[in-house]
């Protein structure tokens, strides 16, 4: 996919600030420090469009990035970060749920999981929630450059079994090496088919 423009649009701290422009939303979800911002930057071939941090829990807003003036990348707050108050964590969760439940423009949701670790309770809860609400999603395994090819296959198999999914449904990626970026873009392009008008699909190719 040719990226002609990629710009930060706005951040939403409450539902009244959610964007309602009727174009596809490509959503990135996952626990804190899983590498959402790094993956987003790599997909767009931008170094600092989405701010990365060594400090988990930095993304506390719903952040919108306008791509080719035709669709959004949406980075939602990371879950499972313990070093904030319980009240603040609950607020993030409510913001995420409200966004996902009330936004009719979602084309696909990428649930990111660190390939080096087993899915935790928060990952499973998020997956269960997406399945229950029948939202379109794919599992993205991040930081694959940290493992050998054999270990990547083993981890894909293990994580798929843990989540009761087929291994082919899990895409191994690396924001460092670029592994899996083409596969992710193919999923994005395919998510537009049948859901958006012809002009939108043409602009996304």
C-alpha cells in the first residue's frame, strides 16, 4: 500500500471527543509496552509519528492518525499496566469499551501480543470481549526479531493453542526488521472489501 500522507489528527479523552467521520478505522489494541506505537510507525514508514516510550502506560487516550485522507489508524490505551491507580485503569477500560461499542466505522482490530510471552488474563479477556461482540479482529505477535525462526513457529503454535485459534491466524511481526508488515497491510486492505465504497477502496490501494 502506498502511503501518500500520514498525520496525527487528534486525541480523545472522553467519548464526546471521538471522531465520527465515516471512514474506516484500523484499531491497534494490546497491553502496555507491547509495541503498538512502534508497529504503527513501521507500517507507515515513519519514525516518530506515534510516540514510543520505555515507560508502560504512556498511551492514555484514543489517538487518531489520518492515512491518505481516507482511513484512520487508531491507537487505543494499553491495558494491564499496574503502576497507576485502580480508578485510572478503570477509566481507561471504560474509554476503550465505549469507543469499540459505539464506533460504527471499525474495519479491523489488531490485538497485539508479545510473541516472547504467553497471553495473560488481560489478553484473554480482551479476546473474549472482541469475540462476544463479534468485532473483526486479528492477532498480531510483536517483537519477533527477539527470537529464532524455529522459536517463532513454536511460540505461534503455543499461543494459538492457548487462545483456541489456528496458528495461521497469528501474524508474527517485527518493527525492527519489518517482518510481517506486508501481511498486516494485506489484512488491512482486505478489511475494506465489502464494507466501504469504491472510492475509499481505491484510495487505500
